[in-house]
């Protein structure tokens, strides 16, 4: 998990300086509001960025182990590093595509977990396909908006690390973040919902960091804000939903 990167990396810093690092963590660090690649740079120095590749995209581990056809993104600050990692992982059932936008890939990978919590709650409340499609699409707009504020390429969010991962995480009970939202909609307290998973749902912490990041940079994120209010301000789910549905009419591309 992203919140553990610093503790895990710190004791082995010297051993890592000469290595290629493949980062698969998806989140934003709570105290610093840093992305995983930024955490690595703060620990190992700015020059390490040339040796870091971000592997992300729609990929449930259990299905990869079953050799189900899967496609992911490998993003790097240096083309040679990204291509090296692509060649390591690319197989007929696990296809790796290159991206030159690691920041966009990391933002998409982190924030899609927050939207997945909302998607799970949406299904848990009994809403159907129209509602889910609307939520996922407007969630993608929020991801893209935040990405743009940090220099990410908008096209990244239309790819595997963006809409691909968002669709997977927002439509499957295999998604831990989806299940968190679903359980909360059923009336379970957050702590009980987290404990029932038996593993970490990164979206819970990322909800707070994403909300703070958007607030700090004055970025409009209605869905992320609603999830934050439910998880951290004890808002009733119905109240948060009402806030979302009664907002003023806007242009789709605002």
C-alpha cells in the first residue's frame, strides 16, 4: 500500500539506488500528499525517476494468476526504462502498453479507487445501470480535471490506466473499494466494512488525500467530496446523494 512505501523502502535505500524500480502502488501519501513516484524521489533522490516505471491498469491479481487476457500500462519518465519493463512483462495473456505520462497514470490509479467506493454505494442503494454509467463517466471527468492541474495528459485518462481501470474497479464485487461502498450502503460502519475485507482498500485513505489535494488547488470534485463527507464527516449517504443530484446544471465539459 502507498502508506507503507516509505517504511518499506527506507531500510533498503542503498540497495535500490542501482536498480530499476517497478511501482505498482496506487494511492496518495496521507501526510505529504505525494504520489508513489514522488515518495521514491524524496527517498532516493530526483535522479531515481529515470529508473522508475509505473505499472498500472485494469488487472485483478486473481485473474492474472488464471492467465486471463489482461492489458496494462507501463509508464516511465525515461523511455528506455519503460521499454525494458514492458519487455519483462509482455506476454500473450498480459499485454503491456507504453505511456510517457507517469504522473497521469499514478493520479488515475489512485483516484479511481475513490470513485469505486461511490460506485459500490450506488449499487448497494439499489441504483441500476443508468446511474452507474453516469457516476463512472462523471468520475472520469474529476480524475481528468485533477490530472490536468498537475500537468498530466488528458488522453491518459481515456486509456487503460484511466477509463480501463475505472470501469473494472467500479463494476466488480472483486474490487475491495467497490465492496467498501456497497457495505456502507448496507448500513455497516466504515471500520466494520474495512475489517470484513481482510485486506487494504486504498480508496479509504485516498478519499481524504484526494479531497485535501483538490481543496488545496481549488479543483471542483463533487463525487470525491461526497465520498469524503460520508467517510470522514459522518454524513448520511442519502444526504450526500441529495447534494450530488441537486447541484446546479452545468456544461458537460466544464
